[in-house]
C-alpha cells in the first residue's frame, strides 16, 4: 500500500467513528472539532511561512502547506474523541492531551512521517511541536467551555 493511500485512510477512516456516536453528542462536540481544524490550518500556515517543517508527500495540490490528512482527519477526530471522553474534567482532559500530543510528537511523527519521507522538521524540534499542540488543546478547552455556556444559556431561554 502506497504512502498516499495511507494518507487518504488517515483522512477518511477516523470520520467513520462518528457512526458510533449519538447525534446530540456530535452536535455538542463538532464546534470544537471544526475549530481545531481552523487552528491547525493556521498553525500549518505559520509553519510554512517560518519553515518549521516541510511536507514532501500530500494528497491534495495545496498539501505542501497543510497536511490535509492530519489536520482534517486524525487530528480532528482525535480532538472530537478526547473532548467526548474527558471534557467534563479539566485534569483528565489535560492529561489525555499531554499523552496524545507526546505520542504524536515523539512517536508518530518521528517513527512514521519522518522515516517514510512524508515530512521533516526544519526550524522546529519535536519538543516545540509538542508545546504548540498542548497550547492548542488549552485554547480548544477554553473555546469548548465558552460554547457550552452559549448552548446552556440558549436552552434556558
């Protein structure tokens, strides 16, 4: 199986997990999921400009800037599931994100993406990427809490 096929699977397959979730749960956590895609798109734009990393293999023509399979596939659904499972307790959420971001930064990226030539770090180290993703998770948590208040206030009126 080629690398591009694996990237397509990373993009599409995680979305099938939504078939196992109640519709109201999807409505509750989809805003933060979409916001995570938006933030990752911004991070990829910044990374492209400052040459934090280079993407060599992509599945779309603009993939040299944004790794679509990651930002809109596995990262988006990872965000959904972390929020679904841990958003009710901040410490659980933070611990889950630290573990996931650590695995992403030091295991997945280093052992898969770099070795098969999908991407390479240039002006940033895996530890810096780890810090960025943990910071993004804090922004996402604040956004989600804000969204929850909006929906609660809307339901009460």
